[in-house]
């Protein structure tokens, strides 16, 4: 889309663009190109000399069982976060759409976890499930279920999934509610006259018509689980026990800033960039095509 | 409503109330913990009713006079750092984006397509995937432990530019022609017509970006090493670093409540703009 009427000036547009270009140049393009450059270089232990190593960093990366494991961990984590987050919010949105009285109240009460910082969410859930002082951990122990996410990798994964889903429900809920409210009432009324009950109407009308929203949220949730959950992981489990919850972003941080392996960390950054770009492309293609039946 | 089904309506309310309770439970627990002494909390299970130490705890957390095992930096100072950062990120992003969207939409100049494309690409890569090199740039510029280092790298993203571009494209051309006839130049048109028209988008973006800025974690973790430049979100994480028993959970929880208060207030008080902002920025 283009504007028909424009202003004429040779220098003004550049002046207007200057701040934005300066910022993205310094803090986006330069670092991104450095990441690509470092990923094909190797520094010695003291950072004194760098050597061109080609794709060796990548080969080392994918030969590293820990890195491959981190991939599986991340895949499992994002699948759990996306599926759990989407189903719970769809359920809540569906009921909120039905309710006439108090709908606004429910909405207000459900959306504010969006404001809670991921790191704070991580701390809250650690506190609830802390083996020593946590109320929920205590309750589980009373029920005969020994909870200790500091020792048990599965429980640690469950903990960060719960914290991540809890924070994301509000976002999904808002989009589903908006999607449900935009479905024409006449369709649903027609189905009701034909004798379809609420359950049937949901699966044959509302759910298919929501598919663009669902697909969009699927991509957003995967991106969220990949990147925005770093703070939750760092606050709740620090990637432990062992490496059981070390998702990819956490590993980039750990290898680059704790283990000081700049080449390996840069190679991981590049792999992540490729993943994000792929996800974005998928999102744009499908959102334009509108998943629908 | 399509048909009268009392049982289903009751079920709806039941599920929603249950959902609200589950969503609220962690916060309730946090609040309760912030009103007890550290000893009361350690004796599991802690009471589920408010205790009588709320004021002491919040005061101790704000001034940094508590006796926890981890860090004891005053939360008041951290809240200030967070507030400054969130505001600088928000205002900076909105200003820069308004200007560049105006340039891209209302002017024709060589390399316009390239500029547009360059801004577009930044949408794809969050700061998390390029932390290492970005950190080096900021360190080389000597910006570690400064407000500039904490905020400017986070301004480098194009969500807002796109939002404004979309909006500018819907502004009728007649407005430009009218202001031209009145003898107004481009900047005059921008300040007197375009910015006031964008008020709604600016408000929506303000809410989203404020929350984004306030909740930043990974970047401040790297860009700050001195205690008086920690945003409150980092401060909380450092308070629990001492291990399970040594943590003064009452102060940690008081800090958590303080840390989530400003963004939660923004969401609740500006709910309409918040929803609009969420929907718009993801298009």
C-alpha cells in the first residue's frame, strides 16, 4: 500500500530515520553480524588470538550430546507450554463467551498475570513448590507424593511448564475471547435450530472458525517458550537438576557468559536465529493464507 | 445466549471461578508470605491467613534493612531504576518509531525500500539470540552499569514502527492536502495532525512497552554488575540465590508484590488500551 500524497524533501526523511537507523545499526545489525562471524572463528583460552575454523563450531555443537539433548528438552518444553496453555485458555474463553453476567469481571481477573515479570513468576512457583517451605510441596507430601524439583528432572520440567503456562494464559485467553466474539451469532443460532447441542456446535462451528487464531497462538506460544522463558528457567531451576531443564536460550547464556566459550555460544546464537526466522516465515505464510475449512 | 441451559451456565461460572482461583492462588500466597516473619514461613506448612508483619516486611524490603541470607539491596532504589528504565524504553521506542514511520510513509526517497526492509528484519530476532555480541558492543562503548546501556539496546526493535506505519496508511490523504493548502510543512503536519490522531495507538503501545521494559530480565542481568543499577526483577532473583534455608522468604515475597504492582496497575487501570495494544502489536 502506498500513499498518493507525499511530501518532498531530500534531507528530512533521512533526519527522521536517523535515530532508528543508528540504534538498529549499533545494537542489531552489528551484533548480529558479529555473531555470524564469531560462529566461524575460534578464540584461544586467553582471548588473544582468533583463528578461522569454518564450520567446526557447528560440527562440534551437533556432535555434542548435551546440545542435542538441549534441543529435545526445548522441543518438549515448548510443546507442553503451547498445548497446555492453548487448551486451558480456550476452555476458559469458551465459558467466558457463554456467560452473560460478570463476563467483564472474569476477564479483568484473568488477564493481569500478563503483567507479572517472568522472573517473578519463576520465583513465585519455586516458592510454592519449594521442598523445604513450599505450601503445595507440603500438600503433595501429605497426599503421599514426594515433590523435590531440585533432584527430580521431570518435576523440575513440570514446574517451569506450570510457571510458563500460568503467565501465558492471559494472553491466549484474550485472543480466543476476541476470536469467539467475532463469530457471527447467526451461525450458532442456525445450528441450534437444527438441533445441535453446545458440544457439537463448538466442534463443528466455533473450533474450525477459530483455527486462524489457534494457529497464530501456536506460533506465538512456541516463540514465547523458546525465548521469553529464560527468566523463568533461570529463577526457578537454573537449568537443573543436571541439564534437565537447560533450554536452548539458557544454554547460549550459560556457554557464553559462564563457560566463556564465545565461538560455541555464537554458533548457538546463529542456530537460534535460523529457528526464529523459520518460525516467522511459517507464521507469515500461514496467517496470510488463513488456516480455515 | 442461544438457549436456556441453567446447568451449563452454572458449569460455566464454576469453571471460570476455578480458573480465576488457580490464576490468583500464587499471588495470594505471595501476599500472605509477605505478611509473616521468616520463621513462620519456614515452619511448613505456613498459615494461609495474613499475619501481622506486613508493614515491617515492606519497610525492611524497601530500605534494605532486612536480615535475609541473600542480597540486601534496598528495593526502593531498584524500583526507581526499573521505573526509569521502563519509561526510557517506552518513550524512546515510541518517539523513534513515530519519526521513522512518518518518514517511511510520507516521503519518497532513494533506498526507501532498503530502509524499510532493514527495520522489518529486526522484528524477527529478539535480544535473547544475540546477547553475546550485543554485550560486547555495549561494553566497548563503556555503557555497562548506565541507564543508556540498560535501555537503548532494547529500543532497537521495530514493533512500534510497524504499528504506526499501519496506522498512518489509514489516515486519509485529504488531511495532508488540507494542511498543505493551509501552508503547513511536513513537520507542522506531523506535530499538529498526525501525532494527535495517533493518540490511541500511542496509549496502547505505552502500556505494552511499559510492561515489556519493566519485566526485562536477561539484558539487565548482563548489563549491570553494581548493586545500585539493578532493576527490581534482578534484585528478587539475587535475594533467593542463598539457598533454601538462608532465604528471607518474607522479604522476597514483599519485594515480589512491590515488583508486580506497577505493571499490574497499568494493565488493570488501562485495560482498554492494553487489550488494543496486545492485538495491534502482534498483527
